[in-house]
């Protein structure tokens, strides 16, 4: 099921921007969230944001994007 995905502008303790779904209770507030877009899954959302930003430091949220969470 497709969802809107966002990433946190701030990096976590491992240097990654955490990716969240639109309805994740751990999604950062609007001032720290950047819309990635409407995607079918976290893998395609992360692939898209890497391409659009030229950065590689994105990781899925443990709670809403566990398939993309590397720890």
C-alpha cells in the first residue's frame, strides 16, 4: 500500500536521516520533516530520496519502516 514518506532533517546518533511514514508516531514535527513523496514501500522511498538529494545516509524507522531499518 502506497504511503507518503518523510525524512528527518536532523541526523541520528549514527549519522543517518531517519525515514518515516506519514502516520508514524515517531515522525518528527513539521519543522524537522522533509517530504520524500508518495511511494509503494520504504525501499523505493529511500531510493528516491538518495537520488534526489545525492546523499546516502538514510535509514528506515524501526517502528514504521522496519524492512529498511539497519540499526
